[in-house]
């Protein structure tokens, strides 16, 4: 929106809103006549320039996104240790990598399955990345069950294998299906059941949920690359740019 157009529309809108207080006098009063005059001017302007409505909405959305990014950056800084150093969160890639990526995901989220492919490509291309997995089971009881099984798989050294297999599953998960996939990657079923009951598993999931709430995460996937919050999926090129930016900081 041009500055002149913004000034005109903003001025007219403010005049329209401020012309009269609530409970204005009857239609014959000068105040009501003035309100009607302003309404007519605004209506005619918008009819002649309907594009200003879309432009104004876009600007509002841009400002809101910018405000969200600022809030997220502050939250990332405040919760950096919880994001990157929680002993309950599995770590992939290079545990000593110079750049840390934190991923919040749900095993039943289609976008997360796509993001898993992009992250795999990134890790193959860049051996200096540390990837922290944050289970965020927000799509129902099966999501929570899958997250519990995956976290329990750490005790058998099979977390990443199971994570990859669950992300690669094309059909909607069921509890039985999750256990079948776990068996396919070599997990001992009896031990999985025992390890799932470990209070540490539930505590890790609870911390992840609280952390997501603190960061304002409303869906999955969500990423933190270095200190940059990414509220959604990112393709390989975007991930590479974010990693490059993180290395400069």
C-alpha cells in the first residue's frame, strides 16, 4: 500500500470511527449527517479502489507474523537450554555438530513425514548438524502411544530406526501398527512395554508439551534452526539457508 493511500484510508477510517460516540443522536442531527457523509466517502473510495482492502489485510498479516517471530525469538532465547540440552530428548545427526536443529513433530502429521525426508537429505549433505527430536503428540491418543514407544526404544538403541520407520509409514497409524513397525526394526516387544511405563517417558513428553506452549507452537512440524524459529515445514534449500545463517551468528 502506498503511503498516500494508507494515509487516506487510515484517515477516513479513523474519522468514521471517531466521528460520533456510541448512542449518537437521531438521524436529523448534524453529527449523524456528518457520519453519513464520511461513510459515503469511505464507501465510494473503497468501491473505486477495492485492492486497498486486500493490501491492508496483507499488511496486518505481515505485522502479525513479524510480532510472532519476535515473540518466538525471545522465547527461544529464554528456553534455549530446554530446547537443546534436555537429556530426555533423542539426538540425531552429529551429536557434536556446530549447528543444532530442534524439531517438534507428530508421527501422524503428513507434513512432518515430508519434513523428515528433507531433514534426512540435510543430514546426509552436512555432517556438522546436531538434530534434537521433540515429540509433540497433538493428533490424538495414537500419536501419544507412538511417541511413548519411540522414546522407550532408546533403551534398546533403536530410536532413530523406529523414528524413520514411523515417519515412512504411509497408512494411518494404530497402536497395533506401531508395535508391528517396532518389531520390524528389531525391538523386543516385552521390553518395549516395560520401558514405555517408565515415568521418565511421560515426563519427557510433558516437558515437550510445556515447551511448545511456551514457544507458541500451534501445529507440527515446527523447527528451531540455531536461534531461528520456523513455524512450519522447510524444504532442503530453506534448511540450508537457515543453517548458513546460524553459522554466521
